[in-house]
C-alpha cells in the first residue's frame, strides 16, 4: 500500500484535474481554486471536506467510474469529459497543504525528514519518485491503522512545520 492509497477519496477526486490518481504528491498550481487543508488536518476534517466536494460533483451530475491508475481501493473517480461540470465545484476541491506542494520552499528536505520520522516511529516507508510507499517488511506486519494514522499526522506536522 502506498501513501497515495492511504489518502482518502478526496485525493482521487482532486486527481481528475491534476491528471491521475497519484495526485497526493502532485503540485497544485498556485492559482488553483479550492479548499486548502492546513498542515495539521485531521482525518475528520479531510473526510468532511471530501464529502462536501463529492456532494457538489454529484449535484452537478458528474458520473463516476472505476479509477484507471493507483487509487484508494473502493473509490470511483469522475468519468472523462466532464471538465465543465467538475469546474462548477472548483471552490470545494480539496487541496493538499501548501507546505506539501513540490514547489513549496524546503519541500524536498521536509519530505525527506517526514520519511525519516515515519521510519523512526515504526512506520516502515521508503521514498519513491511520486511520494512514499510502505516497505515490504512493514506491509507484512503493519501497526494498527488508528495508531499509524496518528503517527502519520504527528510526523507530517513535525516535518513540514519548520
């Protein structure tokens, strides 16, 4: 399982205008419209914003299909050719924290620090070109999900709050 897969469905929905399911680490354009998550966002905040965005898409008549790339299992993404409908909900699109954008000052060093902190806290990950992925050893014997989510959040805050 990868970092991309760990993010909630909001990433899949946001991925449509970013070009695919690996949007977790993709840089959003500075002028991009939407709701920017704070660096200390909680799962509950993320889920609420994602639900608001999806509700808007559904209300605008956006049709959903199975994802074509790496994705959160069990989620759907908007079908191609619906850009005009999707644009109507642009103000509700959930954007990753500004500090986690590849264009942010210090992003590469902060991301490297996050990977280090995750490993030190017992969540075995390795950096890859588009984010991070769990190590094979960790995938076989992961921490309980609730504990892992707490560690991911705490280390994210520490690494990106310089």
